[in-house]
């Protein structure tokens, strides 16, 4: 607890299908945008109860 990340508020996010996604760093975001549907699917499988 008590951990923060220095996310770029201008470039570190993207809205996809009405949902806000934050990326830890610019480097991660560059990787993420190459396969957004694939990474969202993986995230949904890894975090099934987060939104409940």
C-alpha cells in the first residue's frame, strides 16, 4: 500500500468502448496499442472480480 506511479496525464490513457485504461508508462502504452483487444482480453481473464 501507499505505492504510486508517475503516469503522464496527457498521454498515459486511452478510452476504449467507453472504458478508461491507464498505462503505467509511455513504453507500456506503445506496446499496448499494438494489440489493444488482446491485452484487454488478457486483463479481463486475470482480473475477473475487480469490477464486481
